[in-house]
């Protein structure tokens, strides 16, 4: 048996400390772009809610101790010259705490308790523990002292305003330990499953097994792979409420949802090493497909939103997913996926095609996933080439599925619709030099400096060579030292932190890199991959990045960014391995090719 590894160190200010399956984390991030002085227990049930505040204390004075927070996947430590406090996940709903030389105050974040908001605090005589009951999460948080003592309890059974919490300490400079549980209503009194050290070691082994499964190819040439695996592992939650399957949230910061295109990249990254989890990621939004065939915009613990949709990249995704899974999908599962994908495709062909129109349209930039891209500046209800390209690929995948299921008539129908959709895209939106967007109401067309206009490159080998060549040249103009800017930096509309009006994003990078590679533009695809990988290795896994400085922007622990890195790093590693394994064969092939 190999020895467990502690895993990569990271800043808890950027990436929350959590574990696979848990609905809560420890982090100073308590709301969108809001950082607290202390670490908080932040739950993602019923939304993002900071419930408890952890304050390290000097045990002699009772004052707040200035500590340094050190974090690995298995252990969070408050370090101080006089001692330390350790925190480790014993299970998805329980953390263990161990302090030596430092005390710890655990307080309810909400100071006000009303009949509908806040946190109630009391002693539970049955469990011999203290319990915080949160209106916001609808859950309870039980603190059980395992060793040491309660130096102070305040606000027990109190109503209205006031501090509520307790202080953990040890007598004579010894060690104290406690357990913190997130639970629904009641459970048996807490009993320890082992020493604190054993809890840490078990967490080490759990993460190491995941990293070895998901990124077995990692090496010093892919230095961020293990941390990327942690971002995905720690953002995974167990099924609960409206989340019907184990789900990788986009983040355990404020972007704590599954959006109906983000999930595709996570599924692809997980497929070879965690195939069941990958299939769950692909399928989860389809569990909430509505009667029109539309997927929801997003799914989270207690909310499913349908006011927008996301682009139909699911055919592109499924084609790659089927190739990446270690075992073929069984016919029954393919049949279910086929029916769901067909309904999603029919939504675009019926609900999103104006009468007499050959091409579907978006109703808002949000539907495209590129919320505020400049493509949508003139109007929001538009026909765009990226949508036609995605739908074409989805129709082709449906044809392949129908063929495999023994449905030749359906396969021919899907193929015919794919061909007419692509032909209409080229006839109506390609000028010979670029793709344009078109108003649904007036038929007026326009072009912009948005990378979105170049997304038809995702069609890859299906594009005419002359179109592919022009798109590749235009894409290269978006390439900064750090990757693909979503708006040309020379554009008057470029904004360094403008969301889709400049910053670098993982999904655009992965989709375009794939299309370039499939259409034969290997050099440019390699360059895009190299720059994005270096960006993540230097600046982490932010939601997006400043295209001119590389600085991470917005949410700093975004799973589709980590997934994008893993996809590109894996492909890079496998290409390097293939070249290294066959150098003589390649030389011989070249010599044969060059021989008269």
C-alpha cells in the first residue's frame, strides 16, 4: 500500500476547505466578494450562508490570537507561536477540531434572532452537546466537547440580540478536542470514530485516491493537476433536496450552483477516473428538464431556475464523454440519454426558431452563457453562429446515437437537419470574412470584436477549409500572453474585469482548442493549451482571468476552470508520452514520407 500524501498546500482565501460530499466549508469568504477576518463555517443548503465564526484565542488573556492559516486537502491549521488548532473532516457532515496552546471561540454569525431569521443556541441534555439552529439553512450545528473544557457559554436560549456561542480550552496548557456536525433535526449523541490523527490520515487517503484516479498522468510538467483535482473533489456535494445526484458545484464560494453548461466540462474531466460521477454530472440538469424539453438555467440545493437556458453544447459533450469513459454506456442508459437529448434539441428547433426561420435564436446573452458579450450590444434576441454550430454538433451526435440504437429513419432525419442547419449558418451568417449576428425582429446584421463570433470553430472537421482558416487567424488575434481574450484587447469595449468583455474563460478555451485541433490547426491549438495551462499554474482556478495580466477574477475556486486545466493537461501529457514512446517510429515514418 502506498503511503498517504498530505496533498498540495493552498490559500483558504482563494479555495475553501471542504471535503467530497459535504454541503459546508470553512472559509473567510462569506458572500460574493466579501471576506471576513475570521474563518466561518459556510453552508450551501438553502443558499450560501455563513453560520458559525471561529475565533482563535490566547488562552491566558482570552483575546483574539493572530494566527497563520495553513491548508492542505486533509488538514486546516491555525498556527501560532504559542500553539495550533487543527481541523479535519471526519465525514461529509462532521469536522473534528483539536487545539493545543490556543483556545477557540465558536459564535453564531447572526447576532439577531427573530421568528424567521437568525440562529438559536441551546444546550442539548440528551446529546450532552450545544446546538446552533439556523433559520437560513434550516439545519442544526452540534458542538460536542471530546476533551478539555468549556471556558465560557453565552446566549444559551437567548432571544433577540446578543452573542451566542462557546469557548473551548484546555486546562494546564493541554489539548482539547471537539466535533462539529451539520445535521437535519436529531441524531444519536456523537461518538468518535478514531483519534484526530487517524481522521487526518483517512482524509489524506480519500483525496489521494481521487487524485490518482482522476489525474494518474500528472507529473512535474503538470504542476497544478493535484490542486485542480482538489477543487473538483472538495466542491462535490452529496444528493440532497433538488440536487438529485452527487454534484460538483461550480464553487463552494458564492457560485454554488450547477449551471446547465458548466457541468459538461466537469463531466469530461472526471470521465476516465470517476466515470459514475462523470455520468451524474452530465445527467443532473436533465433530471429537471421541463415539458418543453428545455434544461433549467441552474440547479442548486433548494432552487431550480428556468428564466434563462444555456447553450446546447451537450451533443459536443456527449461525443467526447462517450470516448473518454473507460467502459461503453449500456444500451438502456444510451436510450434514456437519447430521449433527453432529443427533447433538448427539439426545444431549440421549435421554441427557439421564429416562424419560417432555419436557425434558432437566443433571447438574451445569458442564454448563450456569455451574458454580456458585445455580440448582444445591439439587441438581445438574436440569431448567432455559435448557437447554430453547437446545435449542428448536437444533431450529429443524435444521429450517431440513433444509429447505435437501431433507428435508421431517425438517424437520417437528424443528419439531414444537421446539414441544413450548418448550410443555413454559412449561407445566412458567413460574409466570406467573418460570421455576423442577426436580429430576429428586423433581420439587421452586425459583427463585433467578441470571441463569441468565432465560436463556430467548434465544428472542427465539419467546417469548410476556407472558413476554418479565416476563423483560426481571427482567433489568434485574441491570443494574449495568458490566453484567449473574450473581447479583442484593442476594442473600445474591452474591459479588464468585464466578465465576457475581455477576460479569459476556461470553456471558451477548451471549446476553441478542441475545434482547432480537429480542423488541423495543431500549432495554434498547442499554443492556446500551453498558455492556459501556465495561467492556471501561476494564478489558480478563478472564474475568469484578466487577459493582459493573468490576475484571477471573481470567484477564485471555480470547478470548470479546474476541469479545463485537467482536460488540457491530460491531453498534453498523453501527447508527450506518445511522442516519447515512438521516436524511432516517427523518424522512420518521416524518412519514408520524404523518400522519392
